[in-house]
C-alpha cells in the first residue's frame, strides 16, 4: 500500500496498476478472483484516504461527487462485469492521493 501512497504523491493511479497491486498484496489472488480482490484492495485504498477521480484535459482531476466506498466499488464492479475487459476498465478508473508529501 505504501508504494501507492508514494506514487499518489506524484501522479494519479490507474485501475490497471491497482490490479497489479492487488495481485502482489493478496497471496490467494487468481485470475478467477481478480475483480473481487482488486475491489477489496480499492476498499483498503479508500480507507486510507484515496479518492476516485475523473481526469481532466488540463492534467488535473475532479473527485467523483459520491466518495462513499460502497458506491465507488459498485460502479467499478458494474462496469467491469458488463464490459469484461480489464484493460479498458483499467484505463477508465483513476484514484488520487489528495495529501501533500510528508517530509523525510
């Protein structure tokens, strides 16, 4: 999780990177349960303060109006289940760490 916080201090994090993070985080991660485990990992990120965002053309982001964890997870699960293409969904959803870097 710390690697995502460090990355989030300098850039937005795409869902496809989170899928890889969940793969590394959960020893029981499989291709069959990748959506479940990825959503679980996103839940942990949200608990730590990450925001679901839409990217804007100017390089900034806009947080989703509803930052409720269950709403975020349902939205991603719905689209991922409907589409079935993890890479397309992986490039569609983004997360932002809104906190400034901490001094070393």
